[in-house]
């Protein structure tokens, strides 16, 4: 290996280039902290980089008489910044792991730095131990977070942390395999190795800053998209969200999947009377309560939407029409069983349901129209009931033939179930 690689580089007249590393890291930190004021949740990331930048700044301070205290402080700031960044990553999942592991790593690193500086006077060992601890906590955070990375933002941050962990690991291997520089602890910063360490920190900070800004931008886009497609009162899809879902995932007919798609259309009975009698805030509560009954049934393959007013729609894969009608009946019965104290302790509210299955090759609009017709058939039969059926090819004009959801036989009668409650 050439001598220039292990020997000190002649000191430059000015250390402006050296100070550019912590200055750039602190500028990244300031940018992340400032983004907090325009709505980005980046303050913790900024704090992590501020801690890292402070460590690199302390590293440049000439204080040979303060060894090993100076080395302990600078390395603690550097490792602390990495730990804070990893905890900011974990915080995206809405929960924080106990700090026991982080504290143990910080204490172990401090002990190894003291041993390296005091007993061996080795800049190589000091630097290796700190970089190894940084790599360890970064790998741990990246691999743990990668298992739960479900969004584009999460994947961007996972890639950034894996890249930083790989760089730190490669640097540790390279540094450990290299010959020991003839430098005392604290004097290595002007060597190629010292410059490598400093610019690795700068590279990691820049990569992390860009990743955080990209991730938070994706978060903001997803947040606004979710708000635009979600009914604020019930938390279900609104009509725009339903249309967007169908445009993105159902360009093909609904029934093309391996399992038939059921459409359950629901309408709260006499909702205008509820508003007139108890007021609109109470009516909003009724809508929210009904939405809460639908929400647990919405999952990766099923979707619930509020179409407007008191009308709701549930799309879900089912084996047959009878199964869909049974689900509708559960929802209807659960709604009837709701209690409304203290505003209306003696009141019972009901809902009507129209249930159908999408036919082979049928468009969503056609299936929705049939579900709507079945819903109004339930209204005509006195409300508080479920009407389920299939449109038949031989149905005459103005007449829909239904298949009995209980028996599965062709019939012009509908499946109906009523709750044993008194209607007003």
C-alpha cells in the first residue's frame, strides 16, 4: 500500500474544507427542522442530524490534552445521532421500542473508546468500534422496519437505511483490514482514513435528508388523497373514492375474480325524520354509528362506501347470494340493536338492504342499479328488511325476477327478514 495512504496529509493553511462537513450536516438538520413549520413531521430527523453534526464539529476541535474525554464526547454525539435517526424511523410505525438496546450500545461504545484511547492509544480501534456500533444499530433498525414497510414512503426510507448500513459495514471491513496508521488518537483526521470517515458521515446525512423529504412528500400526497377519497363523518370511502377504486382496480367486470362480488346497498329508514326530531348533530352520530358497523367488514378484498346522504354500499367477495344476504341481515340486526341514550333512549332505528351479485361480464353501473332497485323493493315492502336477488334474462319489461336467497330456487319473491321491533 502506498505511503500516502497511511501517512498524514500535510495540514492545509485553512480548515474550511474540513469544517464544511459538519456545516453541511448541520444545514441538512436545519432544513429538516424548518420543514416542520410547513407541515412536515421532520423535527426528529432534524434533531438526529444536529446531534451527528455536533459530533463531527467536536472532532475538528484541537484539544490533545483533553483525551480521552474529547473522543468520548465526539463519538457519543455521532453514535447518538445515528440512534436518534433509527428511533425516528421506528416512530413511523406509531410505537417506540424500549431504549434498553440503544443505551447498552451507547455505553458499550463509550467503554470501547476509552479502552482504545487510554490503553492502546489507537485511532484505528477507536474509529472502528464507533463505526461498528453505528452499523449495528442501523442494520437493526432497517431490517426491523423493512418487515412492515407497506407504503412507498416506508420503502424509500428502508432503502436509505440499508444503503447507509452497507456503507458503514464496508467501511468497517476496509478500515479493519488496513495497516495501522502511524498516528496517535485524535490526530488521524488529516489522514485519508479520517477524511473517509468524515465524508461518509456527510454522504449518509445527505442521503437521509433526501430520503426523508421524499418520504414526507409521499406521505403528504397520500394524506391528501385519503382525505379526498374518504367520507369525513364515517371514515368510509366517499363516492369519489369509490369511483377511483373502481377505475384503478376494476377496469374489468366485477365478476371476473375467482369469487363473486356482492353488492349490499343500504339506506337508513326515515332518516329525514331523525334529523327533524333530534337535530342534525344526532343525525350525524347515527350515520357515523352505521358506518362503524360496515367498517370492520371492509378489508383488502372488501370495500365500504357512503354514497351520499344516508345511502351506503358494501362490496365484498362471497360464495353465493345467500351468504351476502346473511351478512346484510347481520348489519341490519346490529343497527336495530343499537342504543341511543341519552338523546333517544327509547328509539330504535332501522335500515333497508338491497343485495345482489355481479353477473358474469357485468359492469359495476349495471350491478349497482340492480342493487338500488332491490333496495327500493325493500322500502316498498315496509322498510327494515333485506331484499336479495338475481336479475333473470327472461324478466319482462318493468319487472325483475329474483332468486330466493334462502332456497336458491327461482322465484318472483324476495328474501326478506324483519327484526322483531315495533315500527313507528
